[in-house]
């Protein structure tokens, strides 16, 4: 059947693929596979190279992102590590300045040592990107929306600049997922995900996914996945497959809750600023509206008084003070000392990741209960 709705595509992941007729695709817990005869293979020889459960997950994410190859990794950072291994000594990348702290750490404390350098720019400004291009630049790596101040990068515009200068465009699509945004359709070459977040969706698995629409990149990335051994195990592949089946339902509900919460926070007397691309005054609203099917379910907000932060984090009852996002349970994070602690203080201040900013990952709970919890935490 052609042109199935994405909700149908998601619900049917893994079904009708196993020869036993299993509706839930099985977990193939085998490290190795017998050869039918010398020089023949079933397509599976050793599970680092290929595993049936991983293959189903990898095809699923490739289809969802409209790419030709998907690859599953032990974590989002394992996927990004593998992607960065495409580059060599002397190469330079242009990178989003308000990047996830762990990715920044990878660039600055690992790949810099190998001679791969990065210039950090505000990737919501295409002129700044163009100005940062050097003769050694090989790629533009961006997150959109950014974390936590929710800047929006124009993926189509960036891909055009990249193509003109012979660079790759790599987009971290963790915050929106292919349910809301498909960077490859907008011109990007590689999409990376922390699948730990919305794709898994239940805060029960750490995983990474990478997709490309270039056969050449697919071949090189598959080589690197096998050579580096950064793969995701079959049990975790299955957890992701199960989580993905409800991605659409979860995202719709989480986004619906977020739209209400963002408006509520915007009118709260203790709140200074709300960073959410679904609010019409958000500077990236137009671009977001043009390139994505929705604003997503992450809201950052700053309080007027920094002393209120400790009280709010202590007083939330339903919402957990924890360092992740994208799951069905609502979480609140303090980026200044948690997710973005590795970003230099000067950059954090410039971007607006200050001591007054909190990030809310909105879950699927009842909106009344979430508002009540936020209300009592802020009032206290
Ligand atoms: C946007 C983004 N990219 C990548 C990562 C890294 O993913 P993982 O924690 O699965 O290694 C994270 C983790 O928080 C993230 O938020």
C-alpha cells in the first residue's frame, strides 16, 4: 500500500515482517548466525554488522525520515560520534552555538584533539553561517529548535548555502522527530537523533538513530557503525520499535498540552520570558511554521527572580526534576547546571542560558493536573 498516513506507518512498524507471523517483531538475541554453506550467508553473519531486530528499526527510521539508510546506535552521542568520524584531521565544521552540552563536549574535548575544529554560530542567522565558512569547512551541524532557548534554524536555507559551498548539512532532529519535521526533505544530508527522547518516548531506553538520503554516505556510515562498534543491542532496538508505534499519538498530545502551558506561563506574573516556537512573538515562528508540522513540546522559560528557581524545583510534585526530555512523563530541567554545564559561561550568558531559565518537557498527563502542579510550585 502506498501513501499511508504516518500514524498508520507508525502503528504497523515491525508487523508482517517475521516469517513466523509475529505481530510484534521478535528480539533476535543471537550474536552470530550459521552459514548455509561456504561462501553463502542468510544476510546475517555477526550481530555487530547486522541484526534482524536492528534491521527492522533501521528501515523504520529511514522510511520515517524519507532517507535511504537508517542506522541505530548505543546512544545519541554514539550516533553523533559515528557521524563525526566521517571527517578527518584539518576539517572544520560550523556548529550551532547553543548546542546540547554533550555534543559540544564531543567536539571540544574529543574531536578537537584529533584536529577537527568547530566554529559555533547562531544558526538561526544564515548570514552568520556564510561568514563562518573557511576553505577547510566540510559541514554545517545544527540543532533546531535549539536547546534550551528554542532558536529556529532555516533548514532549507542552510542546505542551500551548504550545497553551494560543497558542504554537508547535518541536522539534530531530536526535538521534533519525523512526525513534525523531516530535514532530509528540506535539503539536509544527514539527520541525527537522541532516540532516548521522543522516539523511545518512555524514559526507558538510551539510543541513537542516524539517517541519510545519500547512498555514498550510507555506505560510509554503515562501514563506520561496524568498524567503531557503536551499535544498539537488539533488546533496546525492540524497545524503540515499541515506543515508535505511538510516536504520533504522544507527540500530538504533548504538543497540545504545551501550547496551553506556554500561553499560561506567558501570563504568569513571576515569569519573565517564554521560549516556545508556537508563540506568535517567537522570532523563529514563521520559519518553524513553514518547515515543521508543529512547534513540539519543549518549553523553556525564565523567572524574574533567580531565587525562585530553587523553590520551584523543590515544590513541583507531579513534574519530575530530571535531566532528559521527550517521554510521556513531564520533566523539568535546570539547563544552567545540568544539560548545558559544559558550555562555557560566556557563551551561556550570550545565548541566554542563565540562572533564571528552566526547561519543561511536557508529557501526556492531563493538562489540568499539569497546570495545577505548575501553579502551586510557582505560587509557593
Ligand atoms: C538534542 C540532543 N542531541 C543529542 C543528545 C545526546 O543523546 P544521548 O543522551 O541519547 O546520547 C541529547 C541528549 O540529551 C540531546 O538533547
